[in-house]
C-alpha cells in the first residue's frame, strides 16, 4: 500500500500558528508529527502534535468537543489511554492507518488558516511552547533491529574493519541486521556516557579502558505498528500497512571496542550503550 497524499500534504497550506509558516520551521502544517512530552519533572506525560514552535496537547483538545467523528475520537482516546503514567503512542500505533489518518486530517483542518475563529480559540488553549517542555521517548519499544540502510552504508562500515573485503557477499541477497538493546534507547538530547571496554592494538594483549573512538551513524527509524504473530509471515505487499511512521536515529558506536569484540557474533557492548531517537514521529 502506497502512502496516500491528501489535502494535509498540500504544499500551499498555511496555518494560523504563525511560526509554522516560517521557511525555517521543521514543523509546518504539512508535517504534524506525534510525540510525548511533559511540562516538568513532576508532571505526567502527554501525547501531542508539533506545529511550528508549539505542541498541541491532544488530551486537552479532546475535552473541547472538536473531535466528534468516531475514528477521530478513537485515535484521540488512544493517545491518552495510558494516563496517568506511562503515556506512549503504542495504543495509537496499534489502531492502524485509518484512525490516525482521520485524526491527522481533523487536526489539519483545525490548524489551517481558514479554520473557524471559535475553533482557533479552543485549540489555542491547548498549545504549549516546545521550548518549555521535556520530550520523552515516543513509544515503549520492546525490541528493535538495526539494518544496513544501503550498499554505501554497508561498504563504508565494512572498510573500518575489513579494508580488503568491505562488502560481504550476503549483503546483495538478504537484509543484513542485528537485534539491538531496547533498554538503552533514549530520547534525543539525553546525555551519552562514554563506554569502557576492551580494545586491542595489533598482537598485544587487550586493554580495558574508555573508548577513544566514539562515533555515531545518522539513521532512519521505522515504528512497526501492528506486526505479525509468532510463526506467521507478513507479505511484502502488506509491510507498509504495519509501519506507523519514521523518526531520526543516532546509532552510537565505540569503534575501537567494536573492532575487537564483533567477531564472530557481531556487535555487543560497543553498540549497546546508547541509541538516541528523535522524539517526533512522522506518520507514513
């Protein structure tokens, strides 16, 4: 299933939220990504949508009687189903494409510059400055897999460890990935602690100490919304229907530790100390 373009993607669209119309904005009305935030360390988490330099609090908006359509209401309810704690986008992801698409279209109508004035006033009561909140992980992630993204990615990483044979033959036939460590996924902006481990120079005995080759790869993350039951396959033709959205990922690596420990089983401590996720998820 190909993503459907509709009125929410019109490049001519403008919002009554002025910061969304700036050419430098990452969050124009055509974007509307979902995320989870809290106002301070003592407040509960809330699901919201980014618009310009603000966040629209979906839980607050739900009480304004502006989300009356059944699919829209179901998607809004899913955004707050885990109150008071924890809040995540998991329930919204599990609903599938139709309810989240309906919610997106409704939010777009409420935020565009021709929205009725009473609707604009109601929505404005639930807009929060992004600069005043703490962004959290958007979802509770039970598992994730890290893949090479392209033949260039695979070749460049391979050159670090196998200069004479960077691209292994299986790459051209199957997706190459490994299961990551979900417990060390953090929201972007979280401090990353330099890991310690074993490194080895030449034929000398390995030494233990902090990594001197800390690195990260900028990657794209896909959130799987439904998935398949154990033992059941998902046809390629249906794969996109199971993807909620995408975000940016910083995949951290301690390259000097990785060079020593990755053979023969692959990444271990050199890759599992931190993976940073953008807190905003752009829906498919």
